[in-house]
C-alpha cells in the first residue's frame, strides 16, 4: 500500500485543509472502502423480510463468519507467498506474468476452496435439510478466497475507484439476489447471494487486472508459487499464524459459549462478536495513518539506507541505520499516539455506543484496547516484512496465535474474567515481541543485508 | 621400499590449461617415472577438460573448485581437545597476517576440520562483522564500505576454502606457485607434518598485482587489499617453505625480499629436451618466416605481434607469420586477434595454425617472436635456441638474460615498432644470426637441458623423502646447505 501512501501524501503536502481532509478521506476510503461497502451491504440485506424467519439470521451470520474465519486461516499463508511472488514479478516489470499468476492462483484458490468448504460444511451442517446451506457455504468460501487473491494484485494498479466500483457492483448483485433467493432458500439463499456478490467482485477485479497488465505466458506459475512459498516459508507461517491468532479467541468462545442455528454447528457468540466487530472498525483511523505516514516514511528511510549501504562510507551508513531505527520508532510512536487518542475516545463513548449497537461496554473497551495493540502488531509485522525478517515475524505471529488460543482456552473455564482479555493480552504481548525483533533487526540491518548479499538466507 | 609419493599443488594450470608451467609439470612427471605423483589442483570451475594425458605415475588427482567452499554451518566452537574458537582464531590470524606479523597458522589450521570451511562463519558471526567494520574504518576511511567488504569477503572465502581443503596423503607437498596453491601446500605441511617445497616460475603475487591494477572492476581500496593479500600469502609461503626454488636469480632475490631464508632458496633453471628440438633446418626460399609459439591469450599480447607484423610487412613484403598454438582457451580474444589481422589487411600473410606440432614449424622458421606482457623463463625461447632459431622478445621475466641483454632483439612490452625492428634486424643480418644461433644452442645444451632439471628435482625429492639424506645433490644441501627434510630452521 506504500504506493497509495505516496499519492495521498502529495495531497497532504499542499498544506491546505482541503488537501488534508481529502487525503484523510481518500485514505479511509481506500484502506477500508471494500470493508465498509461489504459491511453496509450485508447489513442492508439483513433487513430484508426473509431474515425475520426463525433461525435465518443466526444461520446466515454463523455460516458467513465461519466462512470468513476458515478462509483467512486457510488462505493467509499461501496468500503471503502469492503476494511476495507477485511483488517480485512487478518489481521486475513482468506485468504480464504477474497477471497470469493471478489468473492461475485465483483459479486454484477457487478450486481448492470448494472441497474444503464442502468438507467443513459437511461437518458443521450435516443432514439433507442443510444441503443448500452446505453448497452455499462452499461457494461463499471459494468466492471469498478468490477475492483475497484478486485484491492483492489489483492494488498495484492504483485504480481505487474501479476497485470500489467492483465491490459496489458485487454487493448490489448480492442484495438483489438475496431478495430473490432468500424467501425461497432462507439463510442458504442469503449465502448464495453473498457468494455471488463476492464472486462477481472477484471476477471484476481479476478482469481489471488482466486488462490493465495484459497476460504473458507463465507456464511454471504454480511451481514458482510453490518454490516461493518454500523459500519464504516463514512468511507463509506468519500469515497462517496471524490469521489463527486473530480468530482463536472467537473460535474458543463459539465452542464453549456460542449459539448456533438448530441443526448446524455454525456457532457464534453475539455478545463478543458484535463488540469485536465494532471495536475492530476502530482501527481504521490507525490504518489510514499507517498508509499515509508510517509506511511511506519507513519505505523512504529504508530505501535511502539501502542506497547508502551500497555506495557510501561506513560512517554515513551507520548514520543512516541509526536514522532508520530512530524514524521507525518515532513513526510507530506517533501512530500509536494517534490511535491511542481514537482508542480513548471510543472507550469513553462505549456506554453510549453499547446501548445502540447491542454489546457490552466493558467488553467493547477491552476489545478497543486490543485493537490498539493489534495495530501495533500489524505495523511491526509489516516492517519486519519490509526487512524480510520473516522468521522474526513468524515467531511474533506464532506467539500471538498460541497466546490467544491458550489464554482463551484458559479463560473459557473462568467466565468471571472480562471477555476479550485473552485477546488483549495476546495482542499486547505479540506486539511487544514483534517490536523487540524489529528493534534488533534494525540495529543490525547493515550486517543482515550484507549477509544476504553474500548468499545467506539470514532471517528469512 | 615404498615409492616416494609427491603431491604437486597447482592452481589454474596443469592439467587443465596448456602453457609453460603445465609443460614443465608434464615433463617433470614423465621424466621421474620412479616417483608417484598426486595432483592437488585448484580450479576456478568444476569438471574442466583435461589438456594432457596423465602419465602412468600420476596415481591420484584431487581437484578443488576455489569458489566453492566445503559446506559448513556456523560453528561457534570447534570440537575436540586443544581446539579453539575457529572464528576468533581466524580473525586473530587475519590481524597478525596483515599487521606484518607471522600469523598463528598452526592455530588457524588446527581450529578447522578438514572439509569444513570457515567461509560462512567469517560473515555470519557478528564478531567478524564488527571486525570487518573496525578494519574498514582504519584502512578504508575514504571509499565506500562495500568496496572493503566485498574485497574482504571474496579474498577470505578463497583463503578459508583453501585452508579447509583436504590434502591428499603424500610424502612431500610441492607447490608450483605461492598464492592459493602455496597456502594449500603449507596447510598440508602443517596438517600432515610433511615437507613443503615451493617452485616458482613467474612470481604469482607480482602477476596478480599487475592483473589487479589493470582490472577495471577492482575499485578503490580493493586494489590495495588484494595486493596485500597476495603479498602476505607469498611472504608466508616463503617463510614457511622448506625450500624455495626459482628459475633465475632475479626471482630468487624477490623471494628473499619477502622473507625467504637465503639457505632455503635455490635457482633451478628450466630445462628442455634439447635432442627433441634439434630439428633438421630447411630454408624455405621466397619468404621470411616469422613464428609466434604460444597460446592465443591476452598475456601473450598477440595483438602487439600482429601490429608488429603489419609494420614489418610495410618494409618486408615477403614476410609470412605463423601463430602456432591453441586458440580455444580464450575464444573471444582469439576472435579479436583474427579480426585485428583482417582489419590490418594482413590476414593473407598471417596463419593461425591452432594446436600443431611445433617441430614442423621449427624446421623452417627464420625467427621466433615473443610479445608476452609477462613471462618467467619462457620455454619457447629455449626450444627455439635448441632448434637453432634466433628470437626477438619483449623484456619480460628472464628474457633479458636468455637474450644476453641484446637490445637489438629485446623490446619493451607492447612496443610493436621495436619488435618489428628486431625482426628486421634478424632478417638483415643472417650471418650474425647464424653465429648467434650456434652460440645459443650450445648454451642451452650446457645450462637448460631437461636431464639436468630432472636430476636436480629427483635429488631434491629424494632429499625430502622419509629417511632420505639430509641434503641431496642439487638440492638444498648441494646448493645452499639447506635444512633437514620437513624440519624447521
């Protein structure tokens, strides 16, 4: 996302209020646009009359949340490898091959998701009566997995308007299909509509990419992807562990305290899930700050440092390294201050929000605090990825996953503990670990670069 | 009684590349059939084509690719009693080596297992990084750090690879140069407790220095570092060899300057099979035949020869030129030479013969020309003398002594005009040249006869053999009153 960061910064550098507001608005829309459009559309669809039917809303929400959780946990790791390989191709100006890689990966993602979705659905929603729900679940999983893949390459084009338009078109189709299918198939109809909406969005994004970049033969795309995945296995592990970490507390709560629509195992725990959902929206300002300032600053400092490393005298290199470390620290601090203000504001507003949105204020406060640390973790992980310190990123992400899963399991037998506390502790601990790795990596980054240039896969 | 087993340690020549040193080695092995030879060679790449048929007394050949170190993970501390920390040992040795002090080679080599290199440790270990940084600040304050790092890395990778190479078993390690071959022979001496004999044709460190100064890709401090590395390795080899032989006195003096002990140095000139080159001469009328005998490679400066040919043809249109030697070692350069001949419009007067029996040409050549930019004691001049052919040459190595300082026949390096003048002088003074040829032939028989060379090396080897005499005729005792085999001064 560093590319859009630079474009938005140019807006900000006009030093006008309209420029600043424009950058902030555009940043928000680009960072969270698809998310907001999807959420709003689903919320709108859930107001369709058929959702009022008994168990429909619960079955729909349960299956949708499970599809997202399963999709992220299963595809995040391979997706990171795909992003890495695509980035390498784009860097080498092999746009046509990047486009072909996207096509093939999207096809594989869709094809692999269908049996996975079918298997999961068979486990969670057995019985002949649930057959439409199972089919819809498998299709939704395939659509969502394909959408992740499509989103990764399309951002390179910086055609953000088209991306949002694709989401808009997909969600519109979803809404109208839901209105048609919902009354006939109930929750399954809603899921079919959502799958179609996401599927259409994914197709549009793939088409935009292929039309923009062209397609060049890349016969060994799959082999390249596997090789990249193996070479960057710690990156893949990071993706997997981070996704598991993000969902572990929810899954534990679903298992121990969740409710499911009769005849299905798609359990959810609304008091927690709703609070989490809204708390998570609270990191959007921080993400925009990250895109506009933190990432672009870091990118520039890192680039300057690498140029110094190749061409300058040792004292200049050491000064650049110190500057990189110091600026990174300052950037994370500023971003945290900004997000801290947002967090405090949301915490203060919690009682008012909880009444209207249907969650417990204390849970929301805990989760808003957790979101703060999760943003720090995300930022540190992202910087570790820039430095290609994948091993450190993987350890941090694994700590996140294990801590969240372990603490959540422990807390499951102690209902007196505030909801979200395991997630808060896991986020804070993993963020601290990632920051420590980042600090260590930056302190020795000149050596690390030379080691890699010497043929050592140091830290990868 | 077991046959003596001599390990010849060779870098970048025999048996993969033809040339003076390779011919010398081949003749030596073939001439000493009573000795078993083991080849321990260091090559820039794997699986090179053999250019020689191995004599039957070559009993083993172990080739090490210089740029491919033995696999080895980072080792914090070597295992086994008495073994220190290999990285600390290596760094300490580096400091001593480049501070002008004698490095603790025993310690360095003892700290490494054979077949496991320090090359990775030297960059992976944070101490090595700190050390490289400190060295860079001291030695390379004005140039980019990357210059220093890559020079350090590449030179030390090679050094550590060589030190970790597992030497074959032998009674004596005989290196044909300093540099990495010399270092390997020295490591073998320290590992196996066997003597180390060093024979130099050219001066390896001087040759490398010239290459480094000419190489455009070696920048800034890298030049100084590489030069220091080669000089220090040469010095270490001279100081630690049980005997250093050189082809001529001037090179011996260089050895002494870099630390060789006078009593451990000896001059053993090149030798050729005079009878083989004593061909029946047959004058081919109607043309003046000029020969260039050697590989078509840059070091022979074939382009200067071609320019000299062009200059001579303007004065002597009947001249014909023969470039006799393999042209497949540096095909790009050979192609450039052919293009140059065409551009000079002399390609109808110049023949690139390729690899041919040189005796066929020695029968009718009127003069043999050498335009090399670097030589030691060129065999081609001795061969021409044995065949009764006068020579014109650039002033390199021992040429001045071989041509008795005759400035009419010696030209500065790359001076095509003086080469052409020398060839014309030979053409215009047939009587004088006939007398000179007879004199040169007699001197070759007296001083540069292969039998003598073989006898002296045979005796040297015998002197270093287990249980052999402390000094052998022609060897250290005969020439200098040298040391006991394998012993230290």
